[in-house]
């Protein structure tokens, strides 16, 4: 039973990590932005030449450490339905990501579209 619990926890961790990477890095083709407070200033800045560098494991680990997400619920599962990757959480769901907090009875996160659906008694809070 302990091995199964460890495997389940590892799968949940991987799914949440993938979700966060998609939210932070975004898919270039879907244009999804979690929150944006951008303003146009009317100023223009001249772009310089780009320098090509190679990624190191240390840089990747730093990015992963900066991701701060917490998903708690009585029941959490990963499912693939109609070719969509879904994380489903039920009963006492609490999701915390950066300055966003969501509490609900039911939460479904679509990893393909980066959208979430919450139902039941839902609380959305953003500092």
C-alpha cells in the first residue's frame, strides 16, 4: 500500500509540475495568460542582438523551485478523457498558486487548454 501511495503522490506531483510549467512558460500557440497587468506606455525600446546560450540543469532546477503550487483535496486524480489531460480534485479542494487561492467542492483542470472549472461552494481569492 505504501508503494502505491508513493506512486500516486509521484504522479500527482508530475501532473501539477506540468501544469505549472505550462502556466508559467505557456504554450506558444494558445496565447494563454494567467494574469496580466501590462500597460502601454507609448515608449519604444530598440532591441539588441540576441545571444544564444545553452540551458543547464541548474537553470532548469531553479525554474522548478520558483513554482509554488499547492493542491489539497480528499480525492485527486489524473485522467485522460477524449484526448484531454485532466486533473480532477473533489471534496475540500484547496488550490494555491502564487497570489491566487481557490477553494471548491470540485475542481477540474484541463492541462491541454490551461483552463480550470470549479463547482459547488467556490471561493476565488487573489491578493
